[in-house]
């Protein structure tokens, strides 16, 4: 039975990747950072019904010793580095922490693998945010980067370290340049979840409006369930490499609102307010990926359309709020 080691297993992608790896009969070991709320950090794994099927171990990306010890004892065949300070907006408030975790954390894990398990295959969670101020209308593996936030700059460092460890030490290290991907397990601070959660609250009479920032930004949104499949495929290739993973369709936040409110039978224009204070210091106006290489080399393509995904997210948020309402009535 092959073993995979996943950092960031308590996050959105970590949970879906763990589920995929269990289906593929891997032993799944996930790293959790120590928390005083350890009873709830496994919530996403519980939501997927797999919490008791994965092994959770304590560690932190900024503690190299913990990583070496874990890689030494777990002896993984595949290592997926999904842990990060992953929220762009927060990266202006905590730029140094973002650098320590998202940039140097990846270097720490690469070092741990190089020292303790150099034959393991390595995946780095790179991001379309690295394209930032886009240099080409559709971004692929050859498009120059122009990061626009401390988060994107940290990801760019981690990306180049992955390429460098591949070229310097012959490690099987691959980097997935993933465009935005969402799901009912997406963090509540990201715009898709803010919108689907807002729709659910408004529909159930718990809120009257939804405040957002820039409604004109465009993103290429896919479903996390599709995107974790691409991660696994990258590590099954004979040679490591870099791959863009995207849908090839871009949509404004405004149209996202139209779709999400429309699913609940509501008109977004009556509820959504754009507030200047929620805009970012520097914006990534538009992202649109070209995943041609992933299709040709991995046979990967997305299977879930934006409308389907948003419907799933709105329904999940409605169910969550209804369950909370029922629980409150019982107490
Ligand atoms: P999440 O924010 O949902 O998950 C991040 C994970 O990292 C959580 O498990 C978190 O733990 C963990 N983490 C944070 N800091 C540390 C640390 N110091 N040590 C160990 N673990 C830590 O992100 P996603 O699942 O959405 O994304 C996965 C990866 O892919 C991230 O690296 C993200 O930046 C990247 N990415 C995501 C995209 C997307 O659209 N989702 C697009 C492109 C890249 P805890 O639960 O304790 O907070
Ligand atoms: P990102 O692409 O990783 O930054 O993902 P987000 O979901 O955080 O943001 C996507 C886009 O939505 C960015 O252009 C944001 O400026 C825009 N946006 C507009 N309003 C909001 C909001 O209220 N929250 C978030 N997170 N983003 C917003």
C-alpha cells in the first residue's frame, strides 16, 4: 500500500485529496498544526466522512525539525504540500507570516524530503495568483509571472524552489499552477463562499444584504474535487513538471452573484452592496487559464461546471444554516 503525506489536510484541498487517495487505496497521513480547537479542525474531513480513515500527525511548516522527523518516520511515497497562509487579503495584514509559511515553509518541506526521503515524489500547490497583472490574455506554463500581493510573491518563491530542487537534486518535484477552485468546503472568507453563504442567510431571513468588494474582477473558477485529481495525476508521471490547471472560462464576481442568487430564486441586485473599503490595495483584475498541457500530458479536464458547483455550494450553505436554526430551537 503506497503512503502519501499531505500538509494542509484540514483545508479544502487537503480534505478532497485525502478522500481521493483513500479511494485509490493509499495510506493517508496528514499534518495538522497544533491548535487549542483540535476537536473542530478536522471538520472538513468529518464532513466528507473520512476523519477516522486518515492518520493525523502534529507538525508545522515553519518548524523544519518537525518536518524532518515526520518524513523520516512516515516514509511517504508521495508528499503533497498544500499547507499555506492561503488568503490573499490577509497577506497584506501579515506579510511576514505569509512569507514564513507559504514561501519558507515550502522550502522547509523540500529540505526535509531531500534529507530524509529524496526518492519521494513532491507536489507544490502553486497558484494562478502568481500571474497577477497578467502578461498574456490566457495564462499557461510559459506566461511570465507578475505577482500582486505578498501571498503571490510567497507562492512564487515556493514555485521556483520546487523547480530548483527538481533541477538541482533530480527530485521528482512538480508544481501545479492551479486557478481558483471552490466547493462547499471552501473557506468562508473567499468570495464564492461569502456569496453562497450570503444567499443562504438572505433566503432564510437571517440577513438583508451582502457586502462585497470589487464586483468587476474576473476569475477562472473550477471545482476542488476536479483539481485534486490533477495533483495526483502529476505525481503519477514518469517525469516531474509544471502544469496549469484551469477551466478556460472566466466570470466576474457580479455574474457569480447573479448565478448564486438566481439559484435561490433571488435577484442579486436587490441585495449585493459593493463597499470601497473591501477592495484590495492591489487587485488581480482577471485570470483565465489555458490547461492544454494538463489535457495533453495528463488527460485531465474539468468535469463540473460553474453553475453546478455554485448550486451545490448554495444548497450546502442552506443546509448548514437550517441545521443551526434547528439546533437553536432545541436549546
Ligand atoms: P486552505 O486555506 O483551505 O488550507 C490551508 C491549510 O494549510 C490548512 O489545513 C491550514 O491549517 C494549513 N496551514 C496553515 N498554516 C500552516 C502551518 N504553519 N503549518 C502547517 N499547516 C498550516 O487552502 P486550500 O485547501 O484552498 O488550498 C490548498 C493549497 O493550494 C494552499 O497552499 C493554497 O494557497 C493553494 N491554492 C489554492 C487555490 C484555491 O483556489 N483553493 C488556488 C491555487 C493555490 P488550519 O486548518 O489549521 O488552518
Ligand atoms: P483570490 O483570487 O485567491 O484572491 O480569491 P478570493 O475569492 O479571495 O477573491 C477573488 C476576487 O474576488 C478578488 O478579485 C477579490 O477582490 C474579489 N472580491 C470582491 N469582494 C470580495 C469579498 O468580499 N471577499 C473576497 N475574498 N474577495 C472579494
